[in-house]
């Protein structure tokens, strides 16, 4: 580089690119270092330095320079064509590096006994988070946050063993549902306008019959004319630790999602409870996502989940999907804490506070 002024960035840039073109890694590294000495944040120089390191086999270090270049490039609203080309190069290299890193991890773990089909599901999730296959989702209740609870999307079955009893009654519950389905007028849109609250469209779901419901219990009170028609359903829930907050919960309902309909991503209101689903009519192609996990509803197979973690539903089948929904206390919430939460909402109501209905 004796013929290039070390204080001339344009000449250094040309020198570096020429060295890269002829695969002269020593000259490329020297020119990139000289550019970075003049400006440590110059994205073109960062890409060139990364290229030199990658060519030398130091992929781990190269990834840090590609990442730094992309970070600097994001601050430039309209990058010139040459810079855009360098940033695209960095993005491709970073994606390939991430793929290579993940494959090496998975191959090495497999050689050491890890099997994603049978090993710890929590460890498998941690690996997906580490490699970017999965986003980290957390509880984001819209009204009340109870701290210290585990961040769990779908509740482990061993902690809700009573769900097996609900599943055992699925055929009897389905018979009661069929009688209600014979009267379509009983179903009303799940998201309804409330006269004493501002109107919010809620992503097109307000008063939308594509997502409709019939309530056995609503906002903590029995709906007698429907509950009387569903004795087997209520008997099946006798052992469930229903979330009882006067004026708010539990809610117990049959929820119908029409063929082709979608419930957009959203969060629930309070996190001390779980929402439970028992699929009764679940055509293939009806799916549910909580956080980073997607499941397909299967008739008679129940689950419980945390609705304060982002979740959504869609029915890509050609038939309506109908499930039983109800809410229960999380197993970590003690009897004392249940009483205190009830007292909290009673106090809010007594003082004229604005606490929403909880829904499910």
C-alpha cells in the first residue's frame, strides 16, 4: 500500500475493493484497517474487514463486522448504490453465517445425544431462541400484571391434570353443543360494542359474526337459559379451578370461528389466570398460535394457555370450528392471592374505578 495515501479514504476504498476482487486477503485486510482507522463506523470499511476475516477462516469475527456494518447502514435513509450493494453483501453473508452456526450447533448436539423429538422441550425452545428460529414473547396484560409468574405459553399438562376429566366428557359436551348449533340465532359476535365504553374496532372483529359465541357463564354470572341446557358441560368443569372474580369471571362459552376467518394477534387483560380450550368441532386446517408455538385444534384434546402472551387464531378449513372456552386460576396463584385479587377488583368497583370486563 506504499503508493496509496493512508489519509485518502477514496483511494483506500478502491485499493480494498481491488484486493477483494483478486482475493488478496492480506492487502484487503490492510486497506480495510486503514479505512477503519480514519472512521471506525464507516459501513463499507466494516464490510471489507468482514470479508477479509471470512476469507481467512475467522467467521466468528467476520459476523461481528457484518453486523456492525448493517447497524450503521440502517441509520442511512437512502444509501448510494455502492453502499447498498455492500450492505446486501453483508446481509447475505450474515444469513449464511447464521445458517452455518446453527447447523454446527445442531450437529454437535445431536452427536452428544440431543433429539428434538424426545429431549427437553424447554431446551429445544432455548435453542430455537438462540438461533433466531423463534421470537421471545412475554406476558403483556392490558390491565393487571401479577409479578413473578412463569413465562409459559402453553401450560404443561402435568400442572393441569384435571383437564383429562374435561376431555373425558367431550362427547357429552358435543351433544349439548349440537343442540345449540341447531339454533344459530343463539350465537352473537364475540366482540360486541359496549354502550358505556368508547368504540374500538379491534382489527375488524367488533360486531363481526365471523367469531361468535354462546355463553353459559359470562363476566362471572351464569346465563340461566343456556346453562340449563348444558348440565354435562358444567358437570365436566366441576373440578376445574375456575377463575372466580365477581362481575368479571369465569366466562364459559362455545366459541365458533367461521371457515376462512382469522382472529388477529392480541393480548389478554390479566395474567393470574389461564384460558382453556376444548375443541369440539375442529376440522383440519384450524390453527392457534401462542407466542412462538403454533398448534392445530384436534377434537377432544384440550389445552390451557396464557392469553397475556400474544396469540391469534385462524381457520383455513372449509368448515366452522367450534370449541369450549373457560378460564381458570394459574396453579401458582395461592388461595390467599385469589382472595386479594377479588378484593382488588371489588375495591376498584367500589371507588368508581375503570376496570374492564375480562373476557376470555
